[in-house]
C-alpha cells in the first residue's frame, strides 16, 4: 500500500469483545485478535480461567493495549462484566468449548465470557472448537440449536485434523473466516444494502488454445473480490462470478468459478435475473482461439512460428438484458475518457469505473487503485488513490444512491 492511499478499514469504529475459552486452539485467538485490530476494531478480551492454562492474558494485552479480564472480582473496573458487555458492538467467542456453549444455552455464568454473553445485547458470534465426538453429541447439537434460536450466529467448526490426531468436524475456523463471519453479521444487522441482491464479476478468463495453453490477461481479481467483500460487509446477498484467480473465496459470499467468457456469460445471465445491481469488474478476453485443439500442440522440427486464428467473444455486459443498477469497468492504457464514455453507452451502464493500469498503484495485482467515474448523465468524478476496498465502498455508495432514486 502506498502512503498516499486513503484507508477505510472494515471494522473502523466497531467495539468488539473477544471471549476466549479453554481449548488447545486458543493459540489461534491471538492471531484472530491481531486480525481484528488490523481490520480497525477497538478490541477488548475476556477469558475463562481454563483459557489461561493455554495462553497467557499478557499476549492479548500486548495485542490490544488493554487489560484482559479473567476474574470479575479482580478487575480494575467495577462490574466489569456489565460494562464490557454494554460497550460491545459484537461479542465473538473463539474458541468456544462444549462446556461454554452448554453454559450459554442454560444461562449459567461461571466465568467472565459467559457473564459478558448474558449481559450484552450486541450480536454474538460463536466459533466452536472441540473433539469431533463432542461436537456430534446430541447434547452439544441441542445447545447449538438453542443458541441459534436465540439469535447467536456460528462460524465453523471445520473438518480436519484435531488435537487428538483424529480427523473430523471440530477444528476452530480460521481467523480470516471468523473475521469474515463477523463482518457479514454486522452488515446484516445494520448495513445499508440489507435485503439487496447484488452480482459481481472478477478476474480474467482463460480461452483454451489446447489442453495446457490459453489466451488470457493479467487481471488478478483483487478489485472484484474487494467489491464483493464490501457489499457483504454492508449486508447484501452477494454472488461473485470469478474467473481463474489465486484468491480465497470471501466468507459469506456465493462464489461461482468459471474459466471462459462463455461460462462467465452463462453464470451471469442466471445470477442477474433477479439482482438489484451488477458490478462487472472482470476482464473477460475479447477474443478466443477459433479452433482449440483437443491435444497438446507440439512444435515441429525447425518450426519458427505458429499461426493462431482468433475469433471475437460475445460482449458479456452488452449481452445481459438487466441486472438492476449496472456498473462497468474500463481498464485502459490510453484515451481513458474516450474509451470509458464509449463503453458507458454501448453497454447501457448507469456509470463506469475507469482506471489507467499503467499508472503507479493502479495496475493489475496492486492493493490500491485510482479511478475516475463516468456517469450516464454526463458527470465525471475523479477519486484519489485509495485501497481497492475503499474504492469498492465508493462504488457501493453511488449504487446505494441510485437505489434510493429508483425506490
């Protein structure tokens, strides 16, 4: 990230309480605390006495800059359980043991984590971690069902190798998943895109020359993934149609993986039939090999060149009949305004987001972008260099304005 880029962090201004209980996976809670802080959260940590046997409170104090409360009676703050609970915008319990969930389900409060959970009115996210047999036990499943009925949300547990060496369901969800689940939960609680169905495309397409070669481009998909994440964080139901990328699917986003323009067009045609907005951030190939080989092409002795005939791909955006508010992208290397305005009309867009991919901080694979927005009414808006997540929110701000106009 360049020093000039504006930064909008996903959890800026959010007061999050992290509850840590006695599981071998408590070490992952330190990474989670770090990631929550990196996302901008104001973080407080409460622990059970059992959790202290696995990881020291000093670890979390160092990560948060705040005192960690284990014993309500030795806390510096009077009635700490009530005050911490009142400050919380969300409570995350990770890891949550079977014992913790049993106490939560029955209203028992033997420790600071369950005390805080009982006292808070904020949304609660629970990340279970335990042996697979304990997770599958009817008592645990009954407690989970009870907590869900009361409004608690769950992330995980995941399948994998457990502390006992067994394989099964019981692993704590990865910290990035838990952060994603928290952002989705907060978005569903108060996001301005709640109830909206949006579709985002991302990444390149790979048009086969033969089974091992393809025609493609340098798109990394980072901009499209940031747009999908920002929509999720604002409460939208998001479908992400992505070409071949090396990015993990965002938590809580429905992801459809495609390879070619034909596959992307088919997936988007289906996804946009009842969508409120479409943001086409993908970079589909304009041309494809006319006759892809069904076997690997081999060079002949003395061969110096190979002729490859290309044929035009369909224009995805121009082909799609609807989608709601329609937003396109123009990644150019010259004549930015001219090409962007032409696409705005040809593809029947509400606005188009244009950027010069040769500019510093705006090329493929970067974490930042500097864009200019061209609107159907003729207006032009230049934005400063920002993170792609910030650009994504700027796009959704303008889409949300059009929702209000069309309401």
